């Protein structure tokens, strides 16, 4: 389905979640740990889609979704709002309409995924450094590092589980 189709139709096709199945009970919002921090409440994302609005694609709420699945578990219609939020984030990136407040989150997501795909696991120190460099804040949280290292919360070094010289699983793709 092309981008000329209404956003609600694109969401339904891509995620299998029909926005019209939501009857606005608010259970998703009541259980969401991030509901109060966004510009739309979780149930309002479905309502905006029902009304034919493109507001959810430009909203902050999809970027705040932590994918905890509380909304899906609580939904009497068995809708998976977190799947919709995932799609909305990806579509916002594709369209170039990531909200200004979400750009740091988008940077973090991109760096996180690249590192996991490249190495098979995540090195927190490397992730922090790459994120700080990408967001032009190289010394952000630097004062926390000695204490984190001392308490063993961050380990220097790391072990790659995938990469050059390491056998790939059948069908795997080396980055």
C-alpha cells in the first residue's frame, strides 16, 4: 500500500492492528509507564488514526514507548499498540518527520541496532561513546564512568560473538 493511503490503512496493513477495533476504554493508557510523558496518550494514538489524522506519525508518544506490552496484555480487543508504535517510529524516520524532541532517541536506536547487528551483543562503553559523539556531546555523563566501572556496572573491553573470523549461523548475514 502506497503512502497515499490513509495512515490508518498503512498501520493496519503493516502491523495487522485495526485502529477501528479500539473502542477507547483507556486500559492501554492506564497501564502505560510512559503515558504521562508524551503529547498523545496511548489510546489517543488509535483515536487519531480512527479520525484519519496523521498526528501519530509526528507525535512524541511512539518514541517514548518502551515495548513493555502492558497495553497489549490489558487490551480487551487484543490490540498490540506497541507494534503500532514500532511501525510509527520506523515510518517517521522513513518520511523524515521525527519530532525534534525524539531525535536523540532516534540516534540512540540507530546506534544500538547497528552495534548489536555488527557484534552480536552490546558493549555499553562503546554504545555510550558512539552515542555521545553522534549527538555532539562527547563528555556527557563522563563523571559517572569511574563509579560505574568501580562497581562493575560497565566493563572495559568486551567479546565479539560475531564478525570477521567467527562462524555465522546458517542464513546469517555478516555486516
